[in-house]
């Protein structure tokens, strides 16, 4: 009898242990989900995200004839339902009608050419954010920047080989645009009686002048073209901050500093899909932007890689005082995008992007080779360490020049074709590229065409 009780007791203990183990596994695999049970396969059941996911899928499913898109935050009809927002050159409720006489917009810098890649990777690149996500100004470590995102940015540069980040500081900004002026602020003189001269070599990105003039600081002023300024001034007794855009916007040339002093390197286009990467950039202050890397201009995210601690602290102070850091939602989205871009060491992403830009460059080259009125810039091959081959650049812009004496208005000639003119970059004699484009009586000598638009806009 005692032996029987002993066996019974042992059986009960063993059964209890097994039941507890099974219950723990059940809880771990989602048995506690408030949505009610497991979805199978070890995945947690959807709860708060279910409605949001359904709304997103429903809007994404709205047919716009591949010539437009509906958005959760976009236009709605009288019933409050999202409707198609048509791409350039298309109209109609479903964007199926081609506008007659539609012109290609040479003035746009929207890098939307990567949209097909992100459509193919919609699942891996999607995020769903709850209403309580990151409500604080700071992360738990009292920082304004995501450490995980910073680590992925460092990994990105290491894989691509376009910038040295070891022993450097990184600061996030609202696009590279905010960082450009933050860098000018950090490098400029603190002596208001002798403000720093901000310079850039023609042709240059017009925002350099526009921001410097707009902020109207007593510590810096716009000094114009670097080489022209150098001819008339000595840097021995004058404080200078030089912008170097490399590859240059808009002609795509790799550039170096003219003066060799305090320099801001704008590397917006220093990625394998725009230019061969011959070596990592190793400058004191380098600025990059997500918009030209992944095409997500609307996310408004950029970063600076900085060598000097004092400069880093000044730029960080500028960002914190101006905006108390960068949106946590944006940082989450950027992290997700970079994870996708870095899959298989970035090869699928950069190969897709490069092929898109190369095909467009080849098309433009073929078109302009037949023109008797226009030509575009000549480009030269370089060895690209990322792709491990020698190849031609595939610039973001075609830099269009007349094949005749520049006595007439290039804008008039272009406007007579299927391009919108005047463009962002246009050269009146003796004026910088940040001036309003081609005001009378000046004559346009140069014009740029963006290659970053959607496929159908390029076809148009």
C-alpha cells in the first residue's frame, strides 16, 4: 500500500511539472495575447495594431493605375475616404488619363526613382507605431539620438567605404539642410566685427547662399564664389568657411577644397549609385542625407560626421536649441530603412539604385548626342571600391549646355521643348547659381535636368 502511494505521489509531481512547463511555453508563444489566442506558428496575435494595419493595407490597395498613390494622410473625398493623388502628367479619379502637352520638370530634385525598390520590399521596410511610442524628448540614456541608429549609420559607411567614422562624432539633423547651417554656425567666427565669409565654388547648391542670407547672423556672411573671392582677398587675415559639394550638385564632379581651411564637405551624392567610390572620405566635417541615399526625402533626416569635439558640441547645441533633437518616429523609420538597405551588405539595394541611374544616364546621353542645340557634361570612369570595378559615374543631374554662342536665352530654347524652365541651377553672367534663375536681361548659359523622378515622368 505504501509503495502504491509512493508511486502515485511521484506521478502527481511529474504531471505537475509537465503541466507547468507546457503552460510556460503557451504563455511565451503568445497565449497571453489580449487579442485572444495564438495566430499559429509561434507568432503573437495582433491586438492594438490590427486596426491600424487593416487601414494601411486598405489605402495601399486603392488602384491609381500605377500613375498615382493614395495615402493615409492624403486627400479624401466627401465621405472622408482617401483618394488617388496623381503623379505628374496624369489626371482623373484613378490617374489613368495622360495630360496633353505635359512637360518634364527639370527643376525637381525629388529622388523618387527608388520607389520601385521599396514597393518590392514593402513588408520588410514597413513600421507600425503605437500612440504611446517614444513620447519623451529623450531616450532612456538621456540622449536625443538613437544609439542603435547611429551604430547602423557607422556600419553603412564601413560597408560602402565612403567615409571614415572611427573615432568621429555623429549628429542627426532635420535633413542635411539643417546641418548645413549648423555647420556654418559651428565653424564661423565669434568676432562680430570680423564675420566669417561663407564661400562655395560655382556651380553650387543654391541653399548655401539662401540659408546664410536668411539667418542674417552677425558672425557670418555669404562671400560668393570661392575662386573669385580668392583672387580679391587674402585668407591670412580673414576668416573663411568653405562649402565643398562632392560629388558636386549639379555637375556631378568630385571636388576638393580650394582654400584648404575650415571646410564643410557636403556628401549628399557620395553613394555608389551616383558615383564610383574610389576611397573613404576622411575630412573634418562631412554631411550626408537620407533623401539621396534611400530616396526618402519626406522623412527629413541627415547626419554629420565630425572629427573635432568642440565643433561636434556646437553643432549638437544648435540642433538641440533649434528643435530639441530629431523626431523619434523619424529615427525609427530611418533605422528600419537602413536595415533593409544593408541586407546582404548592401549589394541588392545599391545595385538596383545604380542600374536605375545608369539606364537614365545612358538614355540622356543617347538623346543629347543627337541634338544640334544642346550637350551635357562629359564624365570620366573611376574605380569603385564598393562594386570592385572601374565604371562611369551616374550623376543625379544632367548639366545641359548650348552647342552655340551663349548670346540667347537657353531657358527660352528649353521651354520650347518639353522641359519646364527656368530651372533651379542657371548661370547669369558673373552671378552665382543661388541667384533667381535668369532674370532679364541675363542669358541662361547652363541648365540642369534632374534624373531622380519617377519612371513615367522621365519617359514623358
